[in-house]
């Protein structure tokens, strides 16, 4: 069980907490963005088919099964040591990518990518647990706004700046700079402040308790379905966005400009607005109101794909709309996942919940290339709009879980 530390021990102020939350979630988003956003452009430029790029979404499965080793993060060692080790390992594997031919994907390439995914998922477990422990419930709305903003900035850096550098100079430079940055983050993570809690090693005897705690709550299957479907539309569309940009004739410089300039402003604004809305009106209202904006944003890409005469300006506008609305919905969704976790089981429970969400990304992404090839970009993007609405059938049990978390 978790025990409070002595009041005399150092404990960070809210401002300091928010600073670390921002840095940690940038660190969390960068390797994920490399796998999800950077590498699809890299491979498409080297001639891989949409179906093959879509199937690469299965490499994200470690994020869906990370609950299997989350108890180790809960009960062994310190959060900061897990974070540091994962970042150091990712730096090494990113360097290894420099020596692999992307036009001939083989065992070595996929091993590096899977290794990156496993280490990134492990980092996520530790960072999410650390955040749940250090934040008070009253701080979660603002913290999640910052969290989503910095996470999306990391995705934008991965899918924008790093792609642009790959086009301007070389992809080896892109991977080298990424490795240097991850190595620097690894050193910085040793300075993380105390969360204010100490975990007893006796908790090792109750390693299945976090799962049983979730399973015995009423409406658990409905809540699981909600988590699985809330961002289904976004996750299904995501893997095909960057290939769509490449096939539309955008250069790596333009791709970097879209995500690195307009996208970053729209993402930060959306995340902060979403976090503010969630803090003011509550997590439940944030979910259903902001979720609508999140769904509608997919129609921007459907429209641009349907009417090619919109040109590159149309792609710019669709990207801005999607980035802003994606930030809105994600802020409330992550606040929901955090608020229903108990602090003593933070790593394991959050890993289980986010694993359910991760399944959406993996399997919808794997099918995305086949669906886009079958229906075309325009038809497929339009279909993803409707995939966003099944989650609304599960709102009643979701509200009960939110209400019980505040009791």
C-alpha cells in the first residue's frame, strides 16, 4: 500500500509539477511520434505500399499489452529510474536505425522498431504513474491541458521538424539528433522531484489487486467499450494522413511546415482550451462536448481528399482543424483515465486502461491501409467520421465511474 511521506520532506509546488509534467509528456510523445508519424513518411518515400505501412501499425501493440509488465513498475524500483533507463535504451536503438536500409525492411529493422515500441511503452507506464501520484485531483484539468499540449508538440516535432530535417539534410541526421535528445532526457530524468508517496514492497503479494479492483466495479465492460471507441475515428484515420500528404505531392519541407508551424499552434491551443473546459465544466461534459468536435474534424480531410482542386491550402486547413479538435478531445479523455485510477495502483491501472485504448490504434491502423486502398482516401476519411459515435452509447456508466471517483 502507499504511505504518505513526512510533511518535512520536500514536495513540489503546483508550478513545478506542471513544468515537469510538460517535459515528461514531451519525452513520452517523441518516440511514439517517430514510430507513428515519422517512419510512415520515411517508408512511403522509399516506396512502401499503403497496405504495408498500415500493417506496421501492429508494431504499436506493446502499448496495448504494457499492462503485462506494469506491475513491475508499480512495485519495483523508482519511477525516475524506469524513465531514465527506457530513454537511454531508445537513444541506442535510434542510433541503430541509421545503419539499416529502409527500402528493404527485414528482421533487423522490425526488431529495432519493436524494441523502440517496448521501451517507449515502458516509459509511458512510469510517466503516467508518476503523474497520477504527484497530481492532486484539482490540478488534473490544467495538468492534462499542458500534458496534451506538450505531447502533441512532441508528435509535431517528430512528424514535422524531424521529417523536414530528413528531407533537407539526411535521415541519418534526423535519427542522430533524436538519439542525442533522448540521451539528454535520460540524464534529466534523474532530477525528478518526489511524488510525496512511498510504496511498500509488501504490495508485491497483491500484484493482481489492481486488475481485480477494476473488474469488480459496476459497468466495467461498458466503460472498457467506451475507452476502446472514444478515439476510434481519430486512430483509424491517423496512419493514412502522412501517406496522403506524400501522395498529394507535398515535400518533406511542406510536411514539416504544416505540422511544425500551424499544427503546433493549433494543437497547443486545442489542448489548453480542452483542459480549461474540462476543469470548468467537469470531465463528463468535457468528454461528450469535446468529443463531437473531435469527430467533426475528420470531415476536413474527407473534403480535401474529395476535392483535389483545394490544393495544398486545403491540406493546411484540414491539418489545423484536426490538430485543434484532437487536442480538445484528448484533454478530457486523459483526465477521465487518470481520475478513475487509484493512486496505489496508478501504474498498473492506467496501463490497463490505456492498453484498451491502444488496441484501437493497433488494429484500426492495421486495417487502414487496406481500407484506404479499397475506398480511396476520400471515402475512407469519411467513414472514420462515423466511427467516432459508438462511444456515446456508453456515456451513462462512464458518468457513474467519474462520480464515484470524486466521492
